[in-house]
C-alpha cells in the first residue's frame, strides 16, 4: 500500500525538493502552502495532491487536516527568517512572525495530524537549522525561533515515547535557495548574494531533501534524533571558507 507524505512549505526551495524526492521514493505526496499556483504545478509534476495551508492559521490547518484520510510521514518544513538587525534595534513584528511560522506553525500542523500518524505508526520530520543551537550576531530573532522549534521537537519525542511515531530533527547549515536570503534581507539581492559569495558549493535544496529522504527510509524502529548537515566549506556557523575547494 502506498504511503502518504505531507510536506508543508512545499511551494519552493527545500519543501518542493523534498516533495519531489519523496514522490520519487514511492510516496503519495500531499504538498501544502499558501501559493496555490506553484503547488498545482508541483503536484501535477509529481503525481501528488496540492492543498492550501497557512500553518499560522488554526482554521486553515483544521480545514487542511479534514481533507486527509492518511498521513504516514509529516515534514514540517514551513518556516523562514526575516530581518538581520541586532537585538538593540530588532523588529518585534519580524520576531513575532518568525516565532509564529517556525514554532507555532510546527505545533499547529503536528497537533492536527497526530491522529492520522498514530494509525499504524508514522514519522515526523521537523526542519530546523544549525541556528537552533548556535547563536550569531544579527540572528537573534531567527535563532530564538529555531531554538523554540528544537525544544518543541525534543519534547515531542519524549512525550511520544512508547508510541510507534518517530520524531526526527534535520538541522541544515548554509543552504542556497531562491528565496531564503532574499526574504531575510527584504528583497535586497546584493545582500542576499553576499551570504554565499565565493562559497564553493553551499548546500542545495536537493541536498537537504536527500538527507530528509534518507532519515525517512530507515526502518521504523530506527530513529535519527538529530542530523546536522553543512556544506564542506562551512566548518561552523562563524567559520566559512570562501574560495575554491573543488576542481571543475
């Protein structure tokens, strides 16, 4: 019987790449996000199903859950970063938005789909970040949100002990996607490009999707609690090599 995977934030980036990879691996994939035009194209491409979802809106989440009759894998990918101001001048609305999307969004969707995940066992993959355990200047709002999402993930695993539901946390470092840095710097393409300047092969959305698929593919009794992945050029949050590493 074909298993069903739900991927939130699937209209672009890591979410879209994960949907493609899980479909390739044989899952029926339900892709969810606010941007329906992109979702419809993706669902048609992978033979999946597109449903509207705003993870911060409980009514939207409830309506989404009501459309599903199965969920074997839930990938809580919806998230994002907005702003890079220091704490002294941080924008409270941006901080609130990051908390609502990254933490409350994960909470809302997980609560709504737990009844389906409990039917026969399931897997929850929460996509956090290396910012969930390492802080850096200009990143307090995002890091605080990802710390919160990490705490939610770790606590959920404890609370579900004794049930056949895995809780996996995937924490990427530097990933270059079309939108993440642009959103963070309010559309400033030069600032967004500077993040990745001269970095030889930062992670791609497909790299992260492959790791997510690998964790899901393990036998159900194997739980990968937390997996950190970075590009080779990034040794730590503050240690990034800028220059060639590979030939060709």
